[in-house]
DNA sequence: GCCCTACGTTTACAACGTAAACATCCCGCT
DNA sequence: AGCGGGATGTTTACGTTGTAAACGTAGGGC
């Protein structure tokens, strides 16, 4: 990305635009981008205005010309994350083959975002939404509109579409939060205690001890797929129930 | 609870024990309890060691004799929350009528805890578990053992019980996090702007505008019930599939 | 060429988590 | 009963945080 900046600067020069006085000027987008990569690399707790400023070669207070404060910055990161899904041509480009295909693509799109930014995704779940009837992770008006359009165009009644929104968001939140908490967890001090990890006196817990290998397996992908399939089955029922009424 | 303290002190006097020098002595339980009620009342962000100390009539540093630090205190609050479910006689007392009854009681028990402490419950979801194969909200060895025992005793194979654990935790996390974020949200400045809440230019979002009444309804309870029912149906399949194999 | 405005810096303050040294009180021992 | 020592709470202090306010400064429109 540092290379990108250099390239961009050169291109700007060739195009006859302003040569950067010292480095490229700050703007809201650069601040938000830097915040996201900082969270990706150092974790949410490692983000402070001062540190973020210094990675941008700038004093902390400079950031306040572009974001209103830390809270608003975090909201902007969330917005940026969900907005990045618009560039996902599998969702916005390809024609849709039925509502099940549509929900599959949406679900996988959100999952891609979550897995690309495991340390940042919890923000999508925990920041308050701008209206109480918006639910993470589909928390922007744009995505809710897309969601409702996708379903009502495919024969869902209004009530069924709303019910589907609720079920879909609950599903995504539960699965993705658990998955990113696995993948985003900082690998411990890399202790050699790995082999001795069944030591810690699982003596009172015979079933846990016996099933620990199974519990430790990474089944996140198939678990997601199967639960999604099951949800779609349920929504099939919801849809036809509301139609017959 | 302040009354309780007085009563306890009097009882202690009658029983011939130490009269409290000034107020009751501090101990870990009082600290954790106070932290929980502080979070319930002021929200997680409003909790600081100094403020918590002063509600206990004590200097901030006194807390460090009883908890190792703020992080450990939050972990203790989470532990306390989930441990409080043991006193739920509907879970631990009554005999179980089949695994579906068992899971229903467990689910409702966790939900009761979540709804009783909407501001604190997100901690149950966000604090790291002590092992990567433990998943919120059933994140203690005790509860996982109970869970696995309840299912294996009812004819689940080891693999099916593990699959059920994954599905059950995802379900609870998604639904309860969304529900408490509704009920725990600080009611805004109580603006009179309530009636004008469809104002904010929903013009680009016709479907959202049309379905907003439906989206605003509080369907949390029936949504929970229906999703739980659907999950139990799915687990019925999982169970018999693994048996036939 | 000059000025205004947008941008970045400096300085400052209150609040935070917590380490270290200190005071104090209570309990068990002889 | 007296005393010694460990447990408990306080004081002081340090570094870090978010951010308000005043200040410089540089660059583009007239």
C-alpha cells in the first residue's frame, strides 16, 4: 500500500497535478482506511488516536479535521466495511436465480467481509444502529432495501420478507461472530504447552474430555453451509404460509 | 441489597460475631456484584475502577486486593452471570422429559439471564473463552459438560452432540445479542422527535419505508420461540442421521 | 501579490488503569 | 492480655487516553 501511494503520486505528477508538498494530504477516506488496517493488524484495543495519527505521519489532533471523534471513526469503519460489499460483483452483478440463490450470495458476501477482517467485524455487531429496527450485520438502509427488494420481487409477502430479515440477521450474527472470534483471536504466546492442553484438570468433566477432539475441529465452513441451508428451508415454509393466508 | 447488608450486620451482631468497624468489609463477591449492578445501571462504558470503588465507599486501588485488574473483573462478571443459572431450579431441579425439553429449558434459562442484564450480556459474547473450543454463551466447562451429558444420555452420538453444541450456541448468540441490543439501548434524549422518525429521507428506500411498521414491531419472543423450534427439528434429523451411520 | 481558509501542530486538562510505598486494623499466638 | 504479622485499604505517582482551544502555516482564488 505504501507502494501504491508512491505510484499514485507519480501518476499525479505525470498528469500535471499538484506535487505533494511533503506526503499526500489527509482526508477522511485515508483516515478510515488506516483505522481499519490498524484494527486488522493490532486489534481493536490497540487503536488509539495518537497511534493512528503516527501511522499516518501526523499528530493525533489532525484526525479531528476529518472525523468528529473516535466513536464516529469506528462508525465510519463499520460503514466502510459493509459498503465494501458493493464491490462484490458476485452480489451486485450476476443475475439472480431465485431468492435462495440471492440469500446464498448475500450470506457468503457478508461472510467474506467478516473473515477478511476478523478483528474488525465485531464492531459491525456491537456499534449501535442508526435506528432500532435495523439489525446487524445488515445494518444500513441500502442493504436492507436490497434485501427486501430481493425477496419481495421473488414472491415474498411484506410480512414474510420482514420475518426473513429477522431470521437472516440472527443467523449471520451468531455464526459469523463465533467464527471470527476463533480466527481473530491472538495466537497465544506460542507456548510449547500445546501438547499439554488437556492437562488443566478436565477431571470433573469426562464428556468434555472425551469429546474435546471433536470440539476442537474447525467445522466453521460446513457448519455455516448447513445452517444456511436449513434456514433457507425454513424460509420456504414461511414464504408459502404467508402466501396462502 | 443495602437493606440486606444492614440485616446481615445485625444478625452477625446477635450471633456474637464482629461488629462492622465502619461498613462491611470488601471481598471479591461484593466487588463483582457491584460491578454487575453498575453495568446494569450505567452501561459498560460507564464502569471505571474509580467509580466502582466509590459506589463501594472505597478507593479504586482497594479493588485490586480482590481482583487482578479490570479485565479479570469483567471475566468474573461473566462467570458470575452464567453461574447464576445454576440457581434456576427449572433447569437443575425438575426432571427432564426428553432432550427437546432439556434444550428448551437451557435456552430459556440463558435468555432469562440475557434479558435480566441486557447491558452486561454482550460481555458474555465478547470476552475470550478460556479455550478456543468453548463457545459463548455456553462458555464454561460446567455448562458444556451439562449440555453434552443431557444429549448423550438421550441417545445422541458423540458427533451429534458436538454438532448440536455448535448449532445451539450459534443460535443463542445471534438471537440474544440482537434482543439485548434492543432492550439495553439507552433510550435517546427522549426527544419529541419520535413522531418524525420516518422523516430522515427514506426517499431512496421505498420498501424500507413501506415495511418500517413491520420492522419496528417487537417480535423477539415469538422469533426466539420459532427459531428454537426450527433448530430442534433440525437437530432431530442430525441425531437420527448419526445413529443410522 | 495578498488574504482567507482549510489544514496540521502545540499545549493543556481531566479521566483512566495500575504500580509502589505507606498506614491501619484485625486475628491468632503465646 | 499483649503483641506481632499479615491482610486490607489509602496515598501518591506515572504513563496513556480522548479531546478542547489556541496557534501557526501553506496554498489557491481574487
